C-alpha cells in the first residue's frame, strides 16, 4: 500500500497515544525527565485505555486494556462491543496472566541432539523452517499446518502463506468444534455453520446440553443476552441436561435427563408438536424417519415425568418466541448427531430459523475441523508422509483423546515446529519452538462471527523476543522469495482494512475497536430427503448404572486456560473446588456408598481408570458422575464416528471405593445455607424485615455514601467479578497449599448455596461496608474505620495484624496475609500501580475499588462538579456479564443504587445483626 | 507456742530452699530452659516466614496463641485471689500458699503477655497499641477490647509485682541476716534496709491492706476484661453476658489447680510439711470444687440460653460445639472441669494429696481445652456457612505452647532458689 | 543513754511495753522492733492513722480522671467513627479510667509507703540494722 495511506492509518489507529511496537530499542533504559511533560508517551499515574480483542477463547470478546506506565494492568469488557457489550468472563480477566506468565517462551528454541532446547535467533529459526519445507517438498513429503481457530485477516494470510509455500492447511483444531451441530445444520439446510442464537429475542428458551454460560461458543455474549431476556415479563428458561452445569443452575427450571436421552426427548417433542397441528408441518418423509416416541416411552427414557413432558410440549407451543439451543454435552454423545438433527428440525418446526437463529450472523467456525481430521493426521503421520508439521496456537497434544496417541505419532514428522506461547509439556514435544506474541502485544483483527470486525492492537511492547503468527507467516514468505506485499503484518493489516473499509468505517473501527458490518441474508431450505436418510437407524442409548459426564469447565475452557494460576485459584462455581481434580457425585449416591467429600474412589471405563476424590454435588442425578473435562486428558474418550465430535458421556463406568481420603481444596464450608436467609427463600417474599431499633444515633454522611446493589436474579455465579477483583486489586494468588488450609485471599467470592431439591443460588460476597461495622471498633490501632463517604476503610500501614476484625466480621470477608505475597517475575508487572502493596501480617479486604472512586473524584474536581451516577464502576461490576452489580451514591436520589436499594426485592444479608451493610442484594422474582 | 525456737526453726526450714541446687533441680531447670529456647527458635522462624507457619486460617484467626494467653492470664488469677481476697477475708491458710501463688501470678502474667505479641501479624510495630500519639497524632482506639487488655494486663502485672515485693520485703531482710557473702549483700539491697521497726510495720500493714483492696477488684476485672475480648464481639458463642463471671470462675479454677500442682511437689522437696498442712490443702481444694461448680453452671447456662433464646446461629453453634468437629475436646473439657472435680465432695479424696494433684492436672488440661474449644468453635462455625472451616494447630504453635510451660516452670524453679517460698514473717504470727 | 530490752517471746515483750508506757515513758522515746507485724503495738501506742491513706486516694482519683481525660481527649483530637459508635464512648473509656485508678492508686500507695517508712535507707543500705527474730524495745535517753 501507499506509504501515505499507511501513515494515515497509523495515525488513525495510534491516536495521540504512544506507538507500542515501534521502538526497537525499548531496553535502552534511558531515564526521561518529566520536567517537560512528553507530548505522547508514558505519563506516570495516567492510564491509557486501548481497544483490543480477547484471545483467551474463540468467542472474541472486545476488550478495553488499561495501560499504565507502559504495562497492561487490567482488561475490561468493551462496552458496546457486539459480542460481549461490556462484560468479560474470568478467563478473559485472567488473560493478563498469560501475557505475564513466568513460563512464557522468551525466544526461539531448538531441540539439540541430546533432547535439550537451545536458544537460537529468529533468523536462524526461520531459515531452518524454510530449508526444511524445501527439503520435505523435494522428498515428496507433505508439509502441514495445523492451526487453532483463526478468523479475519490472519486466516487469509495463512491461506496465502500455505498456497505460496505449498503447505497443506489442515482444518483448524478446536476440541469444542461443535462439529455435530455444524454437520447437522449442513445436512438439514446445507449450511454447515454454527448460527448465532438470539436469547434476548426469545420468551421461552429451551437449552439442551448447551453450556451457554460456561464454554458454549460465546458465553459472555449469551450471559448478556440472558440478562436482557430476563428483564422481560414471563421469560422462561428450561435447561435439560444429564449432569449439573452452571447453565442448568441458572435456568428457571432444570430438567434432569437420563444420559443419552436427549434425542428421545426431541423426538417426542417433534411428534407431539406436529400432532397438535398448530405449527408448520414437517415433510412426510421426515416424519416417517422420526423414531416414534410416545409420552410413556419418552418418560421412561428421559427419566422425566410424563406430565412434565406434556407440559414442556405445551410450553413450547404456547410460547410466542420460543428458542431451542442444543449442543455441548447433548451433542457430545454417541447419538449426538441425531440429537443435533432433531434439534434442527424442532427449530425449523417452531419457526426459529431465520429469526432467533441467525445463519447470516453465523459464528466463524467454518474453518474448524473435527476430530476426524485429527485422526487423518495421525494416520498420515504414521505412514511417514509428513515433512514439516507446523502447529500454530493449538495444543492438540494435550487436548486430543489419548486413543489417537498423537504424542507418539508426532515423532514421525520430519520437523515439528510449534508456534506457542508457553513452554509447557506440549511445547516440549516440538523440535523447534517459535514464541508467539500475546494478542495484547500484536496487531490483528478478528471476525468472531459474521458481521463483526474486532480490532487487535498492541497495548504494550512485546515482553519477550516473540512474534505474532501473522508476522511469522509473512517473514517465512519473504525468506522463500515469494511475493509478500507488505513489509510487516501491521502494514498487511492496514492494507486489508484500507481496501475493505471506507473512510468513515475506518475511523469508527479505530476509535471504538470494533465494527458492525452489514450481513447478507442466507437463504435456507430444509433438505428433507437428505435429513431423513441421516435420521434413520439412529437409536437412543440406554442408561447404565454409572454414567460419567465430562463437563466443560468455566475455568479453563477446554483446558487451555488451565495453566493460568488465577484460574486455579478461583474455585469452580458449583463445587467450590479450587485446586485439584474431583469426581462430582450425588449426595444420595455417595451416602449409599458411605462416601464423603474427599474420599478417594477409583473410576474406570474400558481400560482407563483414575483415582479421584469425591465431591458431593447436590442436584446431580444419582446415577451420574461428573468430572471437569479439562482435568482428564488421559481418559481415552471415543470419537463419534458420525460427527467427529468427542464423546463426553461414558456409560458403564465402574466405581470402587478406595477407603482413603485425599486432600482437596473445597472452599465452601457448607453447601447449604442452613435456613439462614443469605439468599432469601422465594416462599417468604412478603416477609418484610422488621425495622431495626438503633442503639446509637446514625452518623451522617455529607456528600457521598457509596453503596452497591447486587441483583441475584441476574447473577449467574460465573465469578467474572471475583477474577476482575483479583486483577484490579493485586489480590495475591497463594496456591494450593494455602487453599488446603483455608487461606484463599479473594476479596470477593461467589457462594453457591443449594436447597433441598438441589437448586443452586449464587451469592457474591464481598465486604459489606457496614454502616455499623463490627470490625471497626475492635481494632486497637484504628486500622479499620468508617470514612466520611461510608466506606469501611482498612489502613494497611496501621494494621498490626491482630485479626480481631476478621473474627468479628459476620460476613467473613477479610483476608489476612499469612505470608509475604509473591509475584513470580514478570507477573509483578501486572500489578495495579494505583494500589498499595500489602505486606505479610496485614489484613486486607474489598475497598469498593477506592482507587476508582479517587480517580472519578479527581476528574470531577477538575471539572468542578460532583461525581456523576455511574461514573464510578467497580472492577466487579464492570466485568459482570449480566450487569448484576451496580455501584453509586446512596445520597443521590437520582442514582441507580438509590432506586434499587429501595426496590421491593432489596434486602441485606444478616440485616438482623444491625450492621447496616452498604451492599443491597435484590432477591429473585 | 510462739517461741523463739519455733521461729528460728521456721527460718532455717524455709531458707533451706535457698541452698546450693541439687542434681534433680538442675536437670529440671535445664529441661525447662531447653523448652523455652526451642520456643524462642520457633518464634524466630515464625517471624522470618510469617504467620503462615501456624495452622491459623480463614475463618479461624485466633487459635492456640490466644488460648494460651487466656489460659495463662487465668492461671495468674489465683495468686491475687489467695494473697488479696483471702487476706481481706482473714483466711489463715492463705499464708501457706500466698508467696508461691503470687510468684506464680507474676510468672503466668509474663508468659501470658508474650502471646498477644507472638500472635500479632506485625509484632515489630506492637507499640502501636500503647497509649502514645503516633507521628500523625493518632492515639490507640480505646473502644477496642484489645487496648483494654493492654491496660488490664499491665495494671495487673504492676500491682501484682508491688504486692509481691511488699510481701517479700521482711523475708528478704531475714535472708540478709541468715546468709553471707554476695547473696547477703544482694538481699540487703533488695530489702531496702528493712529493720522491722514499729514505724515500718505500721506503714507496711496499711499498705498491705490498701494493695489488697486495690487488687481485689482486679481479680474480678482482669479476667472480665479478657472475657470481653470475646463477649464484646458479635460471634455466636462469644457474644454473651455470662462471660465475665464465667471467665473469672474459670480463671480461679485453673489458677487454684496450678497452685496445687506447684505446691504439692514444693512441699515435698523442701520438706515444708509442718507449715503447709493437709488442712490447708483441703481448704484450697474446696475453692477448686466451688469454682468448678460455678464453671459447670456457666456451661449449663450457655446451653440453656442458646436453646431458650432460639437464635438459630447460637443454637447451631452450641450443637456444633458438642457434636461437631471439635466434639472430643468438648467432652474432654466437660469431664475434666465439671465431672472430675465433683469427686472432691468426698473428704477422703480432698485430703489425698496425690489425688488432689492428679485432679489439678486434669483441671489444668481441661481449662486449656475449654479456652481452645470456646475460641475456635465460635470462629469455625459462625454466621456464613460458606466460610465455615476447621483449624488444626501446626507444630510451631504446639512447640511455642510447650515452650511457654517451659518458661513458666523455669521461672518458678528460679524463684524457688532465690526467694523464700513461704512468707516467714507471716507464718511467725501463726506459730 | 538508750536502754535496750530484748525478748524472745511476744508476751514478755508486750508486758514490758505496757509497763514502760504506764511508767510514763513517752511513745516518741520508744523504738520497737518486732519479727512480725503486731497490730497490738499500734493500739498500745495509740498511733495516729497516718497520712498513707491520702496516697491511694490522690493516686486513685488522679488515675480515674486522668484516664477519662486521656481517652476523651484522644478520641476528640482525631474523631474517627468506628462501628457507628459515638466518638466519646463512655462505657469503654470508663474501663480505662477504672484500670488507671487501680494502677495509680497502687503505685501512689507504694510510693507513699516508701516515703513514710523512710525506705530505702540509702545511707546504710548495705549494712542496715538487723531484722531480728527477737522483740526489741529501745528507749531513747531519758530526760529528766
């Protein structure tokens, strides 16, 4: 592209901010005098907010990166972004831990003859790749590229690179490939795509197996949509699943299915709705192909009551805008494709396709393959037909089912080149390692779904000698003397954007970091004959004594985020286990086997077995066992031959009690609230807590009285708030040993409480900033006191560490530094400079993000006005995907918290203690 | 038979204790010193690493250290009870025990005073608790029970020291007369030139009365204030009005038991049988029995209040104490503090020193366990069920606890060899 | 010329003391040494109550008001709200005042004792008069 255009675009995308990535001599270590403030560059104490896109999972949420003194210190969901609109999940929050991960590859490495990795320069490394590519080509061996899911310009560049260098691009690897769904839609409508579901447009949502709030395609986006939907009157959400997921816990009603009976349920619904004659009729050949499932049969197979099944059909019929989403566990089964097909039919039958199910805005999964492709790769490797194998931003070695024996077969490739970020066990299987830059260090774009373009722009200089994938491909092209139009990937991107977008769009893209593009309508036609052929012959599985469900984990996605320490520190929302693997089991089943939490059992399926501690999971079906999928890579799970999807429900599992117990960090002291009303029983709504008589006169607040409201109807227990709090407030990550002793440091935690029926409620618990705080008067040195704005302040410098305040806190939200907090380099660069570091021996706790209040106050003072409502957003509230947490001034009668705190649903936890918390919870319903 | 000969014999008998120490004494002293040094080492380790080396956790922020603090303050109580309260009540048997009991008070307070320091997160700034203005002219928070503790314990310590010293003054003068060499000079200085003139005796008598009058409310108040560390809080099981009398009774119970534990071997080793009679032991055993009954009553009242009050937090907590994670300790406490002392209703057992000694050991154990159960169960099982947790002491805490006993007995052994263990000038009145 | 009487037994000593007093010996002339506290002596000599009682009174009152003043002053000098309680929270301040009453009362009493009993005798601290096991009466030189 023209140099003039480039510079123009550069100016557009960089603004007045610094130009990270431009300075080559960043380690010059020159001290800059700030006598004369620089026009652009690092201003101490002033933070920059840059747009970017999250790369921690394929969802592609928009980010706002807070950059302070040249370091990214906080990620926030980008408000208005079409994918996440402001929220960010705990994995997104933890993405900074990947950026500053101590185990990141710092430079290219090559394995020497002795199997040791030796550093080499990029120049040497790339030359080696080019030579090996050439040699393999001459030997007639295939050069392959296996990449994780890419979208946008990088995909194009990758294709270009492959074409030019004769590298065969394999279908991209994702373990959550949604292959069954895509194949089913392909069969039914000729569109092998993953559509975009519009929960916010529905009045009845029936989700089957799809873990919408954990890992399914775009969890933050779906949580956001859910929060919009639930504000409509009469919104109902039914979730059917064999196990217990966070998604199920948040549905209006959770329908517990026998494993494998999803297809039976769908067949029944299809037939029942068809026979009602109210909805559009299905083609006859399809009807004939449908397995005939009567209500009785369906009840027997699914385990649901006949009456409930009938009612479900009626609910679907009565709903004006029903939406069905099947996926996840429901399609990760031997009959998963059938389930997906039946779901597609029901969607068609009830008229959701095209309205609440948008293929025009399909999620960008077309380039993603399935495990069949990995199987094929394994075969080719075995036949010694692979020369150079490039693996980019994917970890098939750790994720693929053990049956494929990929690590063994990998060795047959001529040269295994890994483009990855962490020097972990999988990385050690490669011959040549090329360190990948973190998305926050790179230029790029993403198209998470059709019609959404999201910007990646470096927020800081690369910490290590790393490159982005785009830079590597361009560099390789150049070295092979192939035409590479651009000098850098940045220029390549600018060129693409310049060509595709007009002036106004470019401007918008640069400013807001994302762009909504018009999409073309996708014509869909039900291909009845093809579908009927595929439906036939599929039968419903029969439940075995023990079924084992490998549930996807909200903490690590498919396991990729498991290496981020913060995500092990945060407990699993349902079991509250932080460190360690566990086997979830129904309390009744455990009682029958005389098992308690932490008792070891041996689980075996086929020739695989594992010894795991038990964790009781209220609400789980008695015959179902549950393991977090990411925690069990060694299980040799079968692959569904029809869809190429990983089968994640095992039947005929054997269970053996071992008689000993293991250490397992379970953070909850009890999964029941023992009738204490932390989350009020919905049956007692009318009960108005009696007005507390006060012993002391209330003390006044002058201008501000900060308060928070937490809407439990919106809270989904995803713990994004807790993760955001960790990062914002430099909360130390203390590790497994201290977790086993009950010394986690979280300032904000999600407390799941289960009722008798196993229904879960989630309570975010943080410092309640009580008006009459029990922690304050017991402090001998005034380290805890009530400030004039209603904050319960903890002065670290005064604290002598008597821990009396923590003892006297009824909410138990204070945290003591048992050790000197450790930040393994370069993690210390992540610390928020606005906050005091705490030493050992000091009590700490939630401050209501006092540094953010201070920032807002400074701004308001500069502009000579009071702080506006909504101007202070706490880190937890910012991150919340559903916007459940609001913060503001209780003295301002126009503020949201004032209104919410006076709502009929408002209550305060342990109000009867007279502590007068500043955190108001809004009960469900 | 208030004869000169009897007085002379008394002096000889008592001062025999100050003779060159024997093999067993030195061995005992060495063992105690070793325990103490070990604890110092462990404290150093804790200081260098952080409080993480203890078993303390969230939500149990107070454990063995505070248990030890309350325990040793409790032990310190019978000293004042015997020397001050029984003085005012003119109980004659008090002179058999008062010196040892007063010394015990001081040593127990010295040990007790260490524990708030050991338990602090940042002991290097412990002086923040003292009443002085910081560089920002901020004073300590006088609303905090911990500051009351600072005042109560230091007041108690100072008053006890004065009381002890005053009582020792005439005896030091006797030691001055009866010993020679450097020791005579030391006792000479310490006795401040006491001659026993009627002018000195007159002031002595008055001061003794005043101090007894000042110390008597301290018996009630010091452990009341220690109990308010808990009672002022909001926790179920701590927040109760019965705590002050309950703690005072418990303190006297454990202190009395400790006096028996100290004096029974002392009487035997120093052959003080003529001066400390079985009758005296019986009298003190009755105090033990009485306070045990009061403590048992308090246990009952606690449960009664919890269940009659029908507060769900209280009810659950008291259920947890008896049947939860720490139930073994709870029942051990009931057996040691409530059931075993009941046997002292039998006169024969009351007068059997070996039995009395054994009962006292059990009561001491029981009272330590009582404080542990009380402190830890309330913290482990309070309002928010999510935050419930259990605490197990670490070997560092156990080591430091053993070391505190080492320090206490070491100090007492040194006392036995340096100060007349019976109040000679008082006993002379009785002869 | 002083006369010294030495007795081994308390009764003999008391008899002699009574005799001396009846014979008109002034109580200021008498110097008595006893191995233990004999309140009867004070009764015989009809000694005035003495000033020692003033010390605990002054000390105690000083402690009480000093304690109260300290706590109130410090609370007001930097009024920080804790737990919604008033800045001047009298109940806890009374505890401090009470403890200081006892502390200063005791210390003042002890100081008064040392003062009134003329202890320590610094001049002959290392070689004081003997604290004897005998009852001794010293009658100072009789004036005509």
